[in-house]
C-alpha cells in the first residue's frame, strides 16, 4: 500500500494505492462519505464518489466548498478550524466550524504518537481519537429539576 498527496485549492487529498485500485480522501478524514475512487475510461482518468456514485473529471475542492481553508481539517461533513495555542504556537488546536472555540468540549488538540501517527484529544470530554469526530461534540442537556 502506498500513499501520496495532491492539493486542489484548500483540500489536500491523500491517494492510497491498493493492488489494482486507488482511492482519495481529504487529509485527516477517514469517513467514507468523502472518498473518491480513481478509474479510467476512453483513455481519461475520472473519479467516482464511493457513496453517491457521482463521477467527475477532477477531484473537487471539498474543504473550500464547505467553508474551510488551507490548514483546516474535513471530517465527514464537519470542518475543523485550526488555531494555535497562545503560549506554544507549535501546538495545533482544532474546533468545529460554527461552534464556540472557547468551549473546551469543542477543542481538540493534535498530538503525535511515538510511531509518528497523529491523534486528537479533548480535555473537556476526556476523549482521545485517531481522527476528529464526524459531527461536533454536543453538550449533554441538563437534567430536569423538580419544581
């Protein structure tokens, strides 16, 4: 299995080659909803969307279409904006677009594992994941109180 990267607009696509077929996903996105397979017909390469079966001649700039920019991460339908830690700019922090960045439940810190793989942690919820959630974290509704 080999991988290579291709940038189109704000979206960085990661191409993965497996035996006789290739597929592309936006960098950081492991969901199948943004996956395209590479195919060829009549001497031209085209791309087929895994879920909708829609075909196109070029990979779209999904991140820009969803309101993101270079450096943001697309995870499913959710765009995560990147901000830098105020005391240590080497620390990357992500929050879901449209959510409040000051709410610690919406903040995900990017880390590097000893083997070099990126993972994300959320201090507000205590969750650690290899990818950002496909949907933003929602606060639990408060328990009803008796009057």
